[in-house]
C-alpha cells in the first residue's frame, strides 16, 4: 500500500529544498509533476532519477487512475512547479482519491509563498484567511471584499503583477485604506516587501511597475475594542459619566477598558471637562 507524498519544492531559491524532500523524491516509485519539463530541471539539479509523469490542472482527473495504480505498487510523490502541492496547485482531488482508496497521504513540508509572505509581513498572524487568487473583474472583487471586509482576520491573496494596481485600487475602495503588504519575489534576488496603507503601496507601484510574483497581505477589520476613540468621542462619554454622578477615578478606570486611552490620559480629560 503505497503512500502519496506531497513534496514542497522551492519558490525561487534552490537552497530551500529539504534533504527529506530530496530523499523522498529519490525513493518514490513515481513522481507526478505539474510540469514535467520544469520539474526535470529540479531533479537534474539534485541528481534524482525517479520516473516522472504529468499531473496538471487539465489532465488531473484522467490521470488519477494511473496514479492510483502506481500507488498500489509503491510510493508516489506529487510536486507542483513551486511551493506546496494542493495549495492553489493541483493536488486536492488526488489527495481525496488516495484517501478514498485507503492510501496514506503524507506531507513533506517546505516552502509556500502565502505562508512565507504572511510570516514576514508584520501583520497579525494569529488568525488569517487565505483566499488564493483575487478574481479578475472589479465587480467580482467588490463582491469578495464585501463578503470578507468585516472579518477581523488578516487576508492573504495571490495576484499576478499586471493586476496588482487594479487589485490595490479596489482594496482601497472596498476595504478602506488599511495596512497592506505586497510581498514580491520571495526568496529570490529581488525579494521585496512594500508595507504601508493601501494608498501608499499603490503610489509605490504606480511609480515602480509591478514585476515578478506577488502575494498581497491585508490587515483584517480592526475589532471595535482595538480602535482608539477620538478625543471628541471620549469627551462625550466623560460628560455622560459625569452627569450620571460618577467619580473621576471610576470614569478613568471604566473608559480605559473600552476607549483605547489610558487611565492617566482620561483622568486629565475628566479634570478638564469638570
Ligand atoms: N502552491 C504554491 C505555494 O505553496 O507557494 C502556490 C502556487 S500559485 C499557482 C503561484 C502563485 O504564488 C504566484 O502567482 C504568486 O502569486 C505566488 N508566488 C509563488 N512564488 C512566489 C514568490 N517567490 N514570491 C511571491 N509570490 C509567489
């Protein structure tokens, strides 16, 4: 009963190929690759001589039976052109078919552009939503941004260089001028992170034509408790509290929990408002 290995491969820097990935590719009975010519170069570099077969978007269903037959004889490794198979690359259907046929499926973890971009983005990482490629049409992007715009999670998108400016324009229009990070050419010579409010990042790429591969990371909707009140909002709350007879210390303690201002600042405003 062969195992289906999902082998991550470099997204631009061959040094990111793990020793385990090389061993699994050497030992597999068959390697199923998104683009055999592309993968052959990788195999040549690492002196791997395992037979190769193609498994790509448009033959993935017809190829499935042949790969399952190979799995019944031994291990099969699946690779995509770059990064982690099955993440915006062919793989999901094969994983499901292998599991349905009771084959173990095992990941050989390694590079993945969206995760590498998120980790170095500087935006919150504790919860995030990966949405793959942005839709091509503005109307579809608008619908998507409206669906996810209220989520507090960091949003991760893939985008092709010639649509980066349109994507940023729609993000600003439909999500507001949030923080964005354009992660470009990760692990390659011209790796670059452009960070800032969407308007600034857009201005950067208006002056510098977007080139290469991109991941766009956008901050989630800040939760109400994370947003600092304006001074006017705070003064209005202080007035209301004073009118209800509360003491300065009590007001400062209460409002410090919700306003994003600290007790000392609030106390000073209470004194001023009296
Ligand atoms: N499965 C792959 C992975 O785990 O990285 C993602 C495959 S998806 C078809 C390819 C897209 O990932 C590119 O169009 C680009 O948006 C992004 N990407 C791939 N390599 C990249 C890199 N070196 N720097 C930035 N983005 C990259």
